[in-house]
């Protein structure tokens, strides 16, 4: 969602529907990110005001949890599993390959806006390590060659 009015409406809706819940900050942040794809900086004052928190408190929660983004994600989001099983099966080498291939590090988006890279600490595919999630699709036993083939296919479809 790139339209400013649409983003503001999504934030207002999240606040209105969730502000009275106990511990409302996390549900509001999840709702905003699920709807918009990230937590826009200009939404922080509204969220803080609605919950009687400081902007620093809201920003602190956003920056503490790796799940939350404060910049728009790429068209495709890649989550690389960093759990022990995947590490034992070569995910560190795969991770290096992915970063080199895309030219980005974790929590970054490629300059063309096609891919964002995020760490994840378990995808539940320990028996098929190393694993990777791209958008809603999960892949096991990912090699550098298989990763390249997946990305090539995604790029061809854009």
C-alpha cells in the first residue's frame, strides 16, 4: 500500500479496533504491518497518542523486534533460517551466497525493490535443512544452485 491516505486509514483502523485491548501496542503494530507491509514513521505519533505512550516507547518496540519493518518491503521477502539445524547443514554459506547474489544484508531491500532479506530463527523444516521462505512458499534442502534457480524464476515473473 503506497497511497498516503490508504496508509493513514489502515493505521486509524488498527488503532480504533485494537486500542482498548490489554497490551494493545503489539497487536496494533502487527495489524499495521500486515496491512501496509511496514510501520511508517509518520504513524508512530498517532499510535503513541492513542495509547498514551511516548513516540520513543513505540519506536523502541518497533526497533527491538526483528519482525517489524520501518521501510517498505520488496516485492518478495526472503526469510533465511538461522536455527542450529540449518547452520549445521550449511545455512551460513547459503546466507553469504544470498547476500552476495542480492547485494544486500538482513533488513535491507534491493535497489530495484524486488527483494527484501530477513532472518528467521526456525521454519520448522529441521529435517530438510537448510531452509528458506520466500513470501508464503517454504523451501527445504536449499543449495546455492537451487536458490539461484528460484530467484531467476521469480525475476522472470516480475
